[in-house]
């Protein structure tokens, strides 16, 4: 199976331009409440703390995304290997001919379409939507015939 490895994030580039933008943001927060400028300033954090927060957030996002892609890849490979030989050959041919990104999401798309899972989910979704419409229409008051006095 061909796939594109999920790249690692680079360290957050908190350059001079971004530091200046962060300083302007903090200044505008202080200017918004001129009578409480010192209180607002006491609650604000430094540029180094902001860099640390951004890096931590970036690291969490990277870990979450990598975990999600790995989980999806494992799930869809299990579905792929549970298919019949003919369907596996069809999925393999489509995957080898695929010109888009070779990530777990696109592999899942091909496997779900070949296995019929996408059509099943679409039908369940349509049935659920119709049921909601029926309930909404049933709860709406009906207009009675207008009577002339």
C-alpha cells in the first residue's frame, strides 16, 4: 500500500513581526479599559509564555492528528482485508490509480465506496433526516379551514 507519511510540525516561528503583533494586541487590550489598564496588564502574560503556549498547542494538535490518522489507517486496512478477493483487487486498483493525496482519509474513502459502507451510512443518514422532518411537521400546528361568519 502506498501512503504519504504525516509530516512533523516545525517549531513555532515566533519572529519579530509576530512578537510585535502580540505586543500590539496586549496594548489594545489595555487601551480598551483605560481606567483598569494596570489590572489588565497584571493578567497578561509575556511573549515567552505565549510562545510556550503556542508550541504546546501545536504539539498537542500534531499528536492528536497523527493518532487519528493512524487509527483510521488501521481500521480501514482491517476492513480492506476483510473484503472478498475481488473487492480487494478493485480497491487496490483504484488506490494505485489514485492521483490525489495518499493519506488515510482518501484510502478510507475508496474502501468505504467499494465495500458499500458509504452507501449504507448515506441511507441511514437520509432515514434519520426524514424521521426528523416527520416529527417537526407533526409538531407544527395545522391551519384549519377559514370560516365565514
